């Protein structure tokens, strides 16, 4: 068949929630692939196969569809994976080589790639799926990333206490070590954007940024969030994809479900109850810090564009909560 539906978005933005809702609503004829562009997908698949345990963060089995492909097909897919190196997705050809294999499967496909922000135009042109891009407040995203360790710890029934608290202590003393621990590929994504997009741009005479100031983990998350969502939304506007605002899903879920049904030509069968306050609290100071990062790295034009698009849904990302 073909790739029918794609749910994309930056990490911790609600893509798995949306993907799960769609998966439960689609017929058994669909194959629903979770994060086909995950860097460590091969390890994750083998872990689920051997340990037969649910994912510690998302509390679910995520890789069964891959295992159902059979050893030969799975091996062919994984050896063509375009995102396993430290440099990220190299070009559109590498994506095509990989997703052509998926596109030739015998059933219609639902994908949650999470890393197609800069390739949505290509993907639409090549496979013509319905595309949903999910966006969430950048402060919420950062705080969610920061608290992943805590979430996994709680989901594991508070096992490995010594390891967990030792890790927290080390990261508190050396905050930059979070990058080396592979937190949602922040360092990898940041370097990809610098190499392929040329942002964030700093003037030649901006010696403070070039030589003295290295972006913090928070700053890199904000930079990636702004640039990734800017390019993704621009693509959506060109080919008519659907921008799903996480906060609107929480506050006006029935409206968003209706939008999804109209855009994807499906029926949302199971509508989970969503808590309208299922987000982090942040203050005026947090918003000020966000604005400072946007200003420091000359991202105002990109950030303002995103804010305008989100405000069309009556959501304000600069509002204290």
C-alpha cells in the first residue's frame, strides 16, 4: 500500500499521544510505526523482543510492528536507516531509500517520525500522505525533557535509586553533561541545523558569542524548537497540512478531534479524557529567559512567525501560567 498518515513534531510535544489516538481509531489493516527515525531504533527493538517489557517512559509496547515484519525485512529496513550516525539525516535520498521499503508494505501506513521538520515538502511530494505537525509551548517542551529522568524513575517503580540520584547529582554539578547523555539528540540536532541551515547566525564581529559564549542545554533546546517548527509550519502552509497545537488539544479536544477527522478522512473512535492542565507551570521570569534566548541568537523573525500561527488557535505562548 502506501504511507497514508504522518504525525511529526519536536520531542515531548505530544506526538506519541496523537499517534496513539490515531492508532486506536484506525482499522487493523493499518501498520502503525512508532518513531522510525529514532537513532537507537535497532537497540530498542531488540530490547523489547528480548525483555518483553513496556517502554519505561511511555509505559507501552512500541516496537511490535517492526518485529512483525520478520527477520529479513527488518534487517533490510534497519541497515538502510538514515539517522544512525552522529551527523543525522544526510539528505533526501537517504530518506527515500529507507521509506521506500516501508511504502512498499502490503498495508496502509501510519508513521510518527518526529524528525522530518526540514523534509516535509519532500515527504509530501514523494509519498503524498496526510501530514499532522504537533507543536507545544517551548518552555513546556524543555521542562518535559528535563524531567524525563524523573518520569522513567517513577514508571520503573522507583528502582535503581542509587543510579538515579547519582545521575541527578552529576548533572546538577555539570549541567552540560546532559548533552553527552543523549537527551533527545539535542547536540546532534543543534549541529545539524548549524551545518545545514546556517542558524543561529552570529555576525563576524560578535566575538562574545563566537568564542566566549557556548549555548547552554536550555538555549539549544529553544534554538532547535524555533527553527524546526518554523520550517515545518512553512511546509504545512505550502501543501495544506494540519498544525495541531498541543494546548488546544488539551483545552478543546472535541474541536481538534473534529479537525483531525476532516483533515485525515477518518473517524476518531476512542477519545481519551485529556486533562486541560496537563502541562508545566512557568513564570514571567521563565518567559523572559525564553525571550532573551530568541533575541541573543537573532531568532525573532522565526519565533514571531510561530507565535502568529499558534495565536490563530487562541493560544499564546508568551502568557504566564
